[in-house]
C-alpha cells in the first residue's frame, strides 16, 4: 500500500504535464491543427465573475500567434519524448494513461495492478516529472522571445476560449498567416 501511495503522490506531480499533453494531442482543430496553449505552470481556473479582457493590441495578438506556434512545437517534441519513455519501460501509452487515471480517481483496482506495471509506471512518472521544469522553462522562453509576458499570453489564450470576438480575430489572423506561408498549388 505504501508503494501505491508513493506512486500516487508522484503521479499528482506528473498529472499536469501528462494531462496537458493528452489534451494537446486530442485538441487539434483551431489554428490550423493547433489550439492556443497555456504553459502548465500558469494555468488558472477561469472565474465566472471576472470579465475576459478583449482589448488586445494587434501586435500582442501577432506575438501570441508566433509564441503559440513555438509552444505547440515544444509540446509535440515533448509528447514524442514521453511516448519513448513510456515504451522504453515496456508500457503502452494507453496502459500508462489507464493507470494514471485510476490513481487520480483513487480507483481501488489501481492497487491491484501487477507489481511490474506499478514499478514501470513509477519509473515513467519520475522521468516525465524530471522533464516538466525544462518544458515550462522552454514555453516561458518562447512567449518572452516574442515580446510578451506570460500573463498577457495567458489572458489571450483564455480570451480565445471565452470571447467570440478574440477567437474570430485570431482565427482570421491565422488564416491570413497560413495563406502567406503556403505556396500556391498548381
């Protein structure tokens, strides 16, 4: 039982990045296959009482799009690395996610897992946890390199999800940007 508790504690730390990447993988519709992402360390639960800021400068929105492209590339690379870590320990992503979900919901079947699976899960979780700080740093740097602070990036990402005005503006900017970078087809 102590092993399960220790794994559960480790999982709670890893949960943010794992869930973040699972969402990223399944959420590829807006922005030409990407959705504005909030760096994991800065994600906040939106409050219903607080109005969403909508009056961003054009240059802030352009910088946001550039930073978001960089963050999506970082996330894609990290996802690939995490899959390799999972597979290196003899697990499938599905098995890892099933075990993680069982621990998160404190499902009693989680404690009945094969000890080898529990050991592999723990190794994977520790390695992914070790990656988290570096990923957060890379994402923060990507935002700051574009001339935004993380707070503004987060505000725009939240506005994209909650404000039709901001969503439409960013979608149009992205379409324009893609049209400029996509060579004409013959």
